[in-house]
């Protein structure tokens, strides 16, 4: 038994005429009659008394009529239910590097809440290099990473820029300076964190330091700021860090001093990256990128 057989039965029961029923169903009388016979055979009872000039429901046909009508009504209501249902919420898969201050991620999430409320925003936390791989594999739609990026097929928008400082022991000869330049650091050992989290950015930073005369660079095998602080404490080396709240707290708790670095040519930025063709598809991601570009594209947050 299938839903088409029930529908055929209902129309014949209403018309009590196979010819008129066939016209309503846009079929010929022969297949209509055959499907009704198949239904009767499956049920083990006749549904209609077929006279030469008229068709009538049998007693079983009259008993079968209301349940069949109920089944058809319920079946037809399924499509109405689907048509009236709210569309599923849009989802934008967001990634962010945990090595950066949270201001930019908060800015992105707040913009989603404002211009596209209700959007699902599952979050992945990984270093920038891992996030770029997920974007390239189309497993993420948007990521907050350090810039620049050189991966093909990705677009980016800078939203924030770091201010730099030099971390040192409180008894270091440079600790009392109001600010430092690269020339002040030329003869000192400089500790940098591992470039593995974002090779393009970290290698660019290293090259900039060397071009400015800072050549005694030691790259540590990790990105743990607590361990960096311990290295500075015990080796009397210096470390380049950012003037963010997190860095200030970690190095401050280790008894270290942060002296601002003045270098107008050193740019270290944080922003969002997404597949280059994503905006063309519209939707919440395109709206949010447009809002971020309009509000913050020319006014970077200073971290």
C-alpha cells in the first residue's frame, strides 16, 4: 500500500465514477482501475461495487474511508509543516589564535551579534598556522590571526596593531629608559618565541630586527610567555614582547620591566582572514566583513 493508492481511492470515493476520477487525477482509467484492484487485493476486501452505470462503496469501503482520509490529511500536512518551518540558523565557523589578546575576537563576535543576530558561531582555538590550514581546507569560514598571510585564495583585513616593548630584569642598565630603539639593543641578546605558530610573521619580525642591527637573536622552541620570562630572569637576555595586558601581567609577576620600543617601521598586526570568494555568496559573513571594513578598516585598534 502506498500514498498514491490511497489518494486514488479517495478521489474515486468522492466521484463514484472511474472516468471522472481519472480526469481529476490526470491519468487514464486503466491504470487507475489497476491500482485500486491492487489495493483491494492487498487489503483482502473489495472497496467498490462496480455496476455497469454506477460505482458504490462497499460496506468495507465505507469503513476504510475515514481512516484513509485521515492518513492523507496527515501526509499532506507534512509538506505544509516544512513550508512553514523557520529556516535553520546560519552557521559561520570561526577560529582564533589563543596567543593574541581577546579584543579582536570580541570585536568580531560582537559585530556578528549586532548585524547578524542568531548566527551560530562554533569556535576553534589554534595557533595562526593551524587556522590558516583549516581555512585552506574549507573547515573554517573566518579566523582571527596575526598578519600578514601569504596563503593563496585567502583575503584579510587588519583590525588591530600591537605596540612593542622590551622585557628585561629590573636591574638591567636599560630598565630606567623611557623608551628604546633598535640601536639601543644592537649588542644585546634578544629572545624570540618559536616561529612555528606563524612562520611568515615571525620570520619577518626576525629579519626586521637584524636589519636594525639586532643580530644576537635566539629563537626559543616554544611560545610560553612564562618560560620566556624565566629565560630573561636567569640569562639576563632581553625579549621582545607586546605591550598588552597579558604580557604586562606575566612579565610583571616575574619581576621584569617592560620598556616601550620606538620603531615606526615595525608593524605587527592582528586581523581576520577568510576564503577570498566567501563574500560573493553573501550571508552573515559578508555582512560582518562589510561592517568591520567600514568601521575599523582605517582605524586600527591599538593593542
